[in-house]
C-alpha cells in the first residue's frame, strides 16, 4: 500500500521571486491491490507526487510510506532495495535508443537483480508475449510505432514483478483506439499481478473505465479522493467540470 502524509514541496524560480508551491499538504492512501487514477489540470502536482513515491524527489514536509517503509528517510542503499518493489512507465517511454527491445525490457533486472542471463531472457520473452509483441526482441525503438513503444514500456515497468507500479500519462500521443487498448492492457496486468497501481492520465474517458479509485489534484492540493463512481457523480464544482469536460466553471 501507499500512504502519503501531509506532503508539501516548493521550488524557487531560478531568476528569483516567490517560491512555487507545487504540493500543499497532500495526504493520500492507496489500498493494496488498487488501481488508482490521479487526475487534475496541468501543473497541479501529479507527476511530482509520483516522483515522491519513488524517492526521486524528497518533500519539504511530510512523508511517504510504501508498505510501512518511510521513503523520505531512507538512505540511498535502502531506496535501491525499495525500488525493487516499484515499476514505472514514464510519460515519454524513456526507452534507450541504442538498445534493442529485449535489452530495454531487461534493463531493470540487469541493474537491480542477480538473475542469470538465461533467467532474464525467459522473463523478457514472457513479458513480450503478454504485451502482444512476441518476436520484437531484436527490434530497435526507432522502428516501433507509438503504441508499440508504450507496450515495450509496460513490459519493462512490469518485468521485475513489482508490487507497486506507477504510470505517467501511459496513453499520451496515441490515437483513441490504441489508447483504449493500452488502458485495457494495464488493467489486465494489474489484475494478474495483484499490484498496487497509481496512474496519472489526461485521457479521462478511458482512464475512468479501468480505475478503482480516483484522486483529483488542483493547485497542489488533493481536493477529491473516492471511488470512480463517486468521482463521476461528484457535485464538487472543480471535480464535476474536469471529469465531465465542461467548458464553463471554476477551473
């Protein structure tokens, strides 16, 4: 499970001026085995919150707990061990252009585990099969479509069989049909692994077809936390406008 307690984060502009308060006392609990959708307008603090969960960024105040372990107080060695539990798909896929599909997917295992090369390649083949890319192991990223790159990213994010998986805009730049397939794949992967998933996405129409719970960020604060059905039925002005795509309202 993921527990975020009163987390705040500010950044000072390089040219001076008042600090930019990106997160303002955010508290959030994501139950074990939940697929949690994090929504909100741009610059609301969603991606920063994901970085807090992985320990890539530390809060100015508050703390983040993963299965009871405090990420914010962990040493670098402790963080490395915690990250064995975490898979992440970045918004831009973050594939290595100079590595084949197989080597991209294998990267987390080679960096974080002591598995043999034979064991690693067995896992790679299994992941490629799960994302419907069997036979793509020798391809280079430059030869893949946008949807195929996303699938490779999903395979890499899940290859370590992490108990926590984070997705940052997994369908960005994809057409509606491919986007729906990606969301359905992520849901299938989450159910099969029983993983705890936090997914940031602007594609609400498709995101809300797969989530168990939803949180909405607005100006650095978590202004809503509830089930998907509760989000869709919410009368809170900001939530209602954002979820239903209304053009008039307070955003």
